[in-house]
C-alpha cells in the first residue's frame, strides 16, 4: 500500500512538474510583455513627478537670476554684428537657447555640489540639499533643458552657436565645478566659462565666419572685458560669504583674508585693466571715442565703491562694491553695443555692414551730444566737418 501511495504521489508530482513546464513559457511571455509597460510607467511617473513640482523650484535649480544675466550677455554681439535687419526668430532662439543651456549647466553644478551645499547656510535651502527635488528629477531637468537648448541654438541660430554653448556647459560643469575644492585658481576657469556666452551673439549673426570677420577683434574684446570683470566681482562675493565657503570646503583667495585688505588689493589690477580697455579699443579704430568717454562714469563709480571697501572693509561696503560691479557691466554692454564699430579703412564684405538700427540710435545720441550742438549752433558746420570729434568713425 505504501508503494502505491508513493507511485500516486510521484504521478501527481510529475503531472504538476509537466504543468509547470507548460505554464513557464506563458509566464515568461507575460512578464516580457509587461516589462516595457512597467518601464513606460516608471518614465511616466518620473516625468509626472517633475511636472508636478513648483516652477519656482526649477527656477532656483537653474539659478534663474544668474542665468538671466548670462542670456543677456549673449545679445550685444548679435546686435552689433548682424548684417541688415534684426531677425526676431534668431534673437529669440539665441536668448531662450542660452537660458536653457545655462540652466542645464547650473543644475549639473548643484548636483555635483549637493553635499557641500547642505553644509552652507547660504545654499542649504536650495532644492537639492533641502530635499525638495531629488537627484533624478534634477538630472531629468538638466538633460531636457540642455538638449533642447542646444537644438534650439543649432536650428534657430547657427551650429557654431550651439558649439559655443556646449563648450560653456562642459567647462562649467566638468572643469570649474570640481576645481573649486582643489585650487583657488578655479575663479580664473570660471571666468572663462562665464565669458564664453558673449561669443554666442557673434556666432548667431555670422556663424563660423566670425573667425575671419572684421568683427572678430570686437568679439575678443568683449570676451576679455567680461573675463576681467568677473575676477573682482567674484572676489567680492567670496569675501562676503567666506565663512560659508570654508564650511563647504572650497578654496578661494579671499577666504583667508580676515580684514578685506587683500581682497581689495587683488581687485585693483583688474579694475585698472578695465579702465584701459575702452581707450585701447578706440585707439585701434574699433570704436568711437565716445566709448571711453562713456565708460568713465561707471568706472569711476566702481572705483569709488572699491575705495570705500578698502578704507572701511565691512560686509556693507563689500556689498556695495559687489553691486557696483553689476552696474558697471550693464553700462559697458550698452556702451559697447552703441559705439563699437568696424574701422572704415577696412573693406567690409557684402552683408557685413552695420545694421540700420545702430545708425539710427547713433544719430539720436549724436543729436544729444554737446559737441554736436556747439558745432550746429555756433559754427553751423556739424554736417560738413563731421560734427562731434568723439563720434567720428576714425579715431583722432
């Protein structure tokens, strides 16, 4: 009887085993069919999570205010070098594409520094260290904004503009960010990365032809001006928040400066070089003499704030020095756009003459010039003699 029972159990086991073998392929096929659906569900959940977050969090993640400055710095080159009329489509693509790629770079920067940001009072409430956004959400945002921005620049502007934007993202996220904890010279790398967007306006107008264009010296000048400007600007910022930067483990020259004297001393050579640049540009025939004359006032104000910081170093005077740098940059970008010009001794190729809007604005500015008014009212010779000696096409 025991043997019979064993045979029956074996038969049942064999039948069950055979049934399991028969069902196994069906189960595998069912699992395989469900896998793509599960993957799509995960992706949809991630996208839904990103879209459900407050736009304000992504504005912070993109460092919206800083990114807006970066986008604005790309426009003067386009305004200056565009042949003929301004194209609103290209302008929009340039501004929005620069904003998106800068947002991507800033997001990648915060993803790398999330642990250090959590140690600093100034950055602890950012979306990533505060836990308001996850790393996966930030990565999705960085990838989407970066790829869409590069595509927009390549199609709406020129491929060369997208190339400069890509170089900016790489130098910022892959070079400048990790160097911040290794060497105080990281500011120099960051200054180069932060100045590359100034070239994007020129490439949006001229493409890769910028290299052989008469506007190439102007692009180099604007790039150099903004590179020099960033050094005292970020020295002031680092000195203001030196305690936080020390907590985060960063290395910057002003962090060991307890009095502020060293920071002021380090800033002086850069301000001196910035004072010389407008005069050098006009002397080379690349701008009207109104450029250095106009640059005198923002330069004098910035020097005044530096002098106050040097004499009475404090967070208040350093903050005014920092804000003075912002007013200087705005003024110089406007003056550069208005008064930079190609030397008329150079023969411009067809399609490379200055845009009509600049001629109209310069005419309005000359009408307000006291030299022009003196020539008209006293000599009546503004039209014959060339008017204001500071606004002539060729330097004196």
